[in-house]
C-alpha cells in the first residue's frame, strides 16, 4: 500500500470554463488511493493534541464505508499510535474493503450494534480509558475545522472568487471559510436531507468575522445521505466522460451535480473564478454492485 500522502493538484475543467467563468477543481481525491483528502486534514490537530496529552491510543466511530475510519487507521499507523474503531453494525463474514484496509493499517475494530452505536456517551463511558483519546464521528469540532483550514494552503488559492465544497458534518466547510480571504465566498452543498441545524453546526466553527462568507444550499441531496437514484448515477458517468474525474455517491457526485446546475442557472456572475474542492472519499462507491460505474 502507498505509505505517503501526496500534495493535491488543481485541474481546470475546460468543459465548463469560458470567458466569464473559470472552473478549477482541487483534486484532494488524488493524495492517496485509500486515505481520502478531507478526513486526513481534519485529523491532524486532534492527533497532535492526543500526543501532547500523552495519550497512547486513539478511538473513534464510523460505518463500514467510513472515509474517516480508514484515514484514522492510516494516520495512527504513521504516528505509531494504537487505534480502535467502533464500527456501526454486526461483524460481517465479508467485511468491506474499507474495514479490511483499516485493519491492515493496524486498527482494532470493535463492532457495535446500531442501538448502542447511536448512544455515543454511553459507548464512551463503557470504553473509557486514561490512555485513550476520543475523536468525534467524522472529526467534527474546532480542531477538525482547524485542520481543514490547511486544505486551501497547499496551493495558491487567493485568486478564486467562489469556493464550492460538500457538507456532511460541516467541519471541512467551516475550516475552508476560516481560511478564505476577504473577497471569497464559500458555497456548501449539503448531502443530508432535512438537517435544519446544519448551517448552525457549520457557523459554530466559523470565526465571527467570516460568518457572512458562507452559504449553504440544501436542494442537492438526492433524497438524503448516501441515496443515489438512477439520475445521480447517470450524472456520475456523464461527468466522468467529460472530465475523467471519479466521484462518489455520498458527497462529490452531489457536489459536482450542484456545480453543473448552478452554472446552467447562471448562479455565478461574470468574472467568476470558481474552485471546487474534490475532497476524495470514494469509499462509499464500494457499496455498489460491481460494474455500475466506469471507474
Ligand atoms: C467526510 C466527507 C465530507 C464531509 O465533510 P464534513 O467535514 O463532515 O462536512 C465531504 N466529502 C467527502 C468526500 C467526505 O469524505
């Protein structure tokens, strides 16, 4: 397995770029074949905090296709920290590729039934240990947003007028908003349905003077988290044929669909320079039957 993280490149989408609009993509999906971009960034400050507090083990939570779990397993291996992943649901006789990779990186997997999984406080108190450092599901929190701020620092990004990114817990979006310069606007595309608190969840992690730089759009969730109707799969194939960019069914397909739609509706004014954050995370596609997608 590839053991190091590469720095991300920017790709211009010629298909969408014209005299009034430049569309570029930050390819965080290419930094590692398994460890997805955004999760890796969100973990950095938690892990530094754990080391500073002399913790020898990290624990967190996730499902069988969790990008967060596999990124945590990889990061802990590279820092020589022990780690435990509390996994939602019963152990399967055919574990997902995500969980196999996490175990190969040395993560101790503990399966938890769905009822117990949903009560994190009880779960944590049951497995509390003085050497153990807990990270929230998906890395939500101030330190997660601080890590996500580093996403924009990898390359010169000050020229962009708009930044488009997907939103799950909102940690990445918050970090990106905090890292923007004055003239930049961040538009978040929610992957969740009916999550009225999501905007507040993002803004709770955003610096006061940056709160006006964020807009959340709710109309591109395609039925909810990980829902992938045929229309979305068709879009993923067409988008790949135009751009050679693979997307996932949970986040980035909805992100690029939104981008395509917003451009068609002339959402952006003239002289727009748009940066779309492709934050990796193709693990969700492993839940699809083989052969559905061309990548
Ligand atoms: C986890 C993830 C997100 C959501 O990030 P949040 O910080 O939870 O909003 C978006 N896209 C991909 C590919 C992810 O793996």
